């Protein structure tokens, strides 16, 4: 269950209380493209995210008319839901372990004297990885639920992830 996300625009109340797989994929795609740190760029992406979540019922201009406090509260709730609730459930499905590189007492000395063997790998974009995980989850859901791709995209992602976790936990019970 996710908190309700609500905005009032032009006197009309809009709300969502569930996120579909398609909406989450669009969110991930926008977050992957958002590399800006400028406030105008961040606000553009937040506005675009809001537009996608409300399935393009609101134009960018209409979203711009939303009271600033209401908009920021709603977008903060969106990010909380996407990053703390749904992403957490995704990680529970694939059971990803964080690998930390241990620092050595000699790292700085090696760098100063040119003894580094391998250049550090650039960190992969977490949103790209999230998108790949969602694609795999959709593939599994298609096979497991015998649904079409478009049916899977319309599923509530939280419910789908909980069901897949249940299936993975009980996969060996009937064998």
C-alpha cells in the first residue's frame, strides 16, 4: 500500500493511490535521463514525472499552476514511493547485495606514485539498473501469470512484486 498522491489544479482534484509497472518504468526512464543539478532542470523533470504519473491528464502549463507547496509535497511523496517502497520491493525480489570496495592503507601512496593497475570503473547509473530489473520482472510475470506484455504493464507494481516474492519463496514446496 502506498500513500495517496494528490494535487489540485484549476479547482479539480487529481489523485493516485497505486503505481502501475508502466508508470514506474516511465519514472525510472526520466530519472535515468535526469543528470542535471540546476534547479530549473530538476523542476522540469519533476513536472514531467508528475505529468506521466497522472497519465498526461495535466499539461505542463497546468502543472506549473499548482500551488508550490502542494506540488513539492506531491513530488516528494512520489520520490518516496518510487525510491523507498517500490525500489525496496524490487531489491527484495532479486536479493541484490551491495559490494563495497575495501580501502587499503597504501591506496594513496599507490596513486601518488603511479602504481595503480586498474582504473576505477565508472559507477553504473542506478536508474539504468532499475530499468533492467523491471524488464526482467515483467518477463517473469508474463511467464508466470501468462499475461500479455500490455496486461503486465497495467498491473499494480507493488502487488505484482509481492506476488512474485511469494512465488519465489514457495517455488520448491510442491516438488
